[in-house]
C-alpha cells in the first residue's frame, strides 16, 4: 500500500546576512567586557543624565543597525515585532500576559538568586556594589531613567527576542534561538558580574519563550520596560534613604 510522501518543512529564512549578525555579537560582547571594569568614567565625569542618555543613544544605534540588516533581506521591523493591537481588549490581553510573566519571573529569578547565594548579606552586598552606580539620585535623573527603561523595553526586545532569537532559530531551531539569544542577553550585561549575568540570561530565555508562543514581542516589551522602570525607582529610593554609601 502506497503512503503519501511527507514534505519537509521549509527552512526558516534568515533575517540578515551572517556577517551582519556576527559583527553585532562581537561589538556587544566587546562593550560588555569593557563595561565589566570597576570604573565607570561616563558616570563619574559627566553625571548620571549623560550616562543614561549615552545608553539610550547606543540602544537606538543598535536598533538602526538591526533595521539595516533586515532591509538587506527585504524584511521589516513590523514583521519582527509581530502581533497586532486592533482593539483595546488586545492591548489589555498583552498587558495581562506581561503582568503574569513578571510575577512568574520574580519567583524563578528569586529561586535562582538563592541557588547562586545572592540572598544573604554577602550576596546582596555584591549586587549593591554592581548596580549602585546606576542609581538615579534626583527627580530629573529618575525621569531620564524612565526614558531609558522605555527605550530598553522596545529596543532590546527587538534586538534580542526579535532579531537574534529569530536569526539563530533560522540557523538551528526554535529552542536554539531562545537559548543562544538568552545567553547573549546575559553576556551583554557584564557590568553586573557573572552571577547577575546568569540570572539575566535565564530572564532572557523566559522572555524568548513568551515571544515564541505569543508570536509577538509586545508583552515582552511591556514587562521589560516595567521591570527596568521599577528597578530605577527602587534604586532611587535606596539612594534617597542612604542605603548606598
């Protein structure tokens, strides 16, 4: 009895030339390594506002580079982001997904912090030393930090969960895209130390899983911007309460 031939699924088209992706990876890893040094000259010389502004500009430059790579393959950012808000209910659904994701992420990352011994006094002190230079100290600095949070929520989700994840998925498979883009996300935060990089990598993979199943970056953008904005607020309050030396 003859059986019908099974047609293999067509390969995923890559988003940009390989050299375009690899160059972006090299630049990001270099900047992360350079930022892992204990001194932060931009912050100490020019102040927090200039530091945040520089980060905002760099995020958009990276996004512009991604857009150029997409154009080389006749792809678009809209296609990369996915999803569609054609009603208020659609917006609320993505907000609800983002909120649920954020709660689950808190539990997972909290458990990972315990495993990495970041929950005791010594671990918390290490985290404090790694991130205190980012703390907004005035209302103006906090406002600019919110701009940075919104920028990171949009740009980093497009770059990591959109461009990197889909590009590496095209070269391997969906799981490979999620894992590699998550590892790159963690590696891009060298200034926070290796333990934080591990947690951020896991966080990135969780964002990647949500983006894969939702077929949209929108809930991740909401959760990412909310997380960064909340972190900035906590850092600001910690500084005002003189919890930083």
